């Protein structure tokens, strides 16, 4: 297994372009199964999770061609639904959590969708009830094959209905939308997720002939259509990468310009980093972060300690809480990080404590960070990446630390960040993959 070796404490400088959005890619790639016509998708990131899903689609019989830089065409005119029963599918489908989103379009178009228990990050329980309850609401029969650990849904024809989701699950909302676009009649989804990824999926589906209204809200209305057509779709830049680069610039006291960020789609992300004291400037569709020796965490109006918590969109995305936590370790002041959605996502803080950070892990969901105000540098250590976001957070910590750090299990980082070592090297980072 590969490792990153990093010599920290170096200031970086330059421009960096964020990759296409990973979480959007996992949705819209599944949407190509809804039509036999060609679909062109642009700005696809070259990362492990996305490449695994592309391979899975190819195994299903989708014709796939790379037609340009980060551009592919997909044509699902000869899908082999029987592949869902193969041992190979069980192995491949189970290794990627994003594979759950093939179920909605397969059910909608072919009347059945199967998936083994999906894998992915080890960040706590991530239940799938919302997906399958939604399919059942549309008229599908749910079957759990306990012996083979398979989830199955089947339906002769789906019928639109009103449903109130038990949670505003992003992948659950996406899956139900894709099932509903070809269902008979009207489907209304209340408490739908409304992240930019979902908005992008809805816009793409509408360009394919779907009739979806309420985009950007938590109340979606879908008028079923008889068939879907091809389209061309361009993905948004990855807002998690953008937030990661903001944190990187602050921690390493670097002057960095993040290019083409689709600023209007970033929601509360820039403001949250500004509350940590990080200076930034919007320049058109770019974010310029100046070299900054020190930054001070804001407080609430009454002077009490700032709390940064994750929330459904337009709240702060849980994928950036790990980055915020790391950035706070060198700030002036104190912040409480409250990770509400996943109970294991803060379990990487022991590595930061070993590096010299002052963090109190209150419980699986909360950590208090007492900033060092750069009076003591973090020190390099050997550590292991537990998941994608924690891995990049540890990478940022290592780049700011004194001495040498080694990060193991970097395959986790590669799942979500495209050629991150090569891109950071262009900014002047001393990072080597071995």
C-alpha cells in the first residue's frame, strides 16, 4: 500500500483548480441508466470512487468512451440486468457506497434493482432505509436476501405518490428522484435534500426530458414521463475540495488562488471559514487567500464560544468539519466542533493530539479545539488515514507541521481527491508518494 511522505512547514503559492464534484458524479453517472440515448458528461474527476462506478456501469453493459479531458460519453442501450445476480457484481457493488444509486434508475427503467450491502467510509452507521421506503412508496416490493446480504426491489410499474422522507438523505433523495421520473403520475417528495448535487441532478434530468419542479427547495414535484433522452451535462467544481484548499492556505500561511469555484453554489462555506478568522477575497469566480500569519476564531454575539456544526443544506456540510477542526488547531481562540450526522468521524483527533494539538474529544460527536495561535507548531508523526476527509485533514496538518510526517492508507484519500500529491507539488509542497 502506498504512503505519503511529507516535509512540512513550507509556505505554498500559486493557483489550483478544483476537480469536478465527487458527490455529484456518483449521482449523475447513475442517471445515464435512465435512457438508451447517448449522454455526455464533462468535468468528471479522475478519482478511485468515480472510476469504480464507471467500471461498474461498463460491466452492466453501458457503452463508455472517453472523448476529451475529463469528458465521457455513456450509452445504456444494451444493459445486462442479469449481471446484478453475478458474484462479480456482489464484489464490485459492495466495495463502493455510491453504487446504491444505480438501484433507482434500474428499478424505474427495467423493473428491478439489486445491490449488495455497500461499502465506503468507516464513519459510523449510514442507514439505507430512506432509499427503500421511498421505492416502496412508489409501489416496489422490497426483498432482503439475508443469506447473500443483498437488497432487492422489484416492480411491474411504479406509480407516483406523496411521500415525506424520514431524513433529508442526499443519496436517498437522488435515488428516489431517479426512480420517480419514469413512474406513472405525479410524485411529491417533502423533506427532500436540496444540496447543489441534487439541484444538478434535477437539472440534468430535466434536460433529458424529466419534469421536475421545486429544484433548490425541500419540496420536489415530479411529473412522470414515458421515456428519457440523451443530454450534455457539466459538473460543478467540488465544494469539498474548495473548502479543503481554503483550510490548506490558512494552515500553511500560504497565498493561494482557487480558480473557477462556482462561488454562488458554495453556500455558507466561505462564511464559515471567515468565522475562523481566515481572510479571503472573491475575484470573479475565483477565491484569493492571502498569506496570513495569524487568524482568530470569532465568538457569538454574547461572547460565548463559537460552535460549528454540520446540518442539511443550506447548512454547513459534514464533509468539511474535519477540515475546520484542523484549521482551528493553529487559530487564536476556542471552537466547539459538533459532528451530528456520523458518530465515528471525529476519531482521527488522536493523531492531531499526538502532533501537539490541544483538543478535547467530548464524545463521539463533539470536540473542543483550543487554538495554539502558532505559538507551538504541530510536529510531524506517522499516522494512518481512516477515511477520505480525515485523511485530507491529516495531510493539511502534516503540510503545516515541523519535520517529517508519513501518512499510510492513502488509498482513502485517492478515493476523493484527484492526483492530490501532484497538484500540491505545483504549489511548492514537499510531498512524495511511495
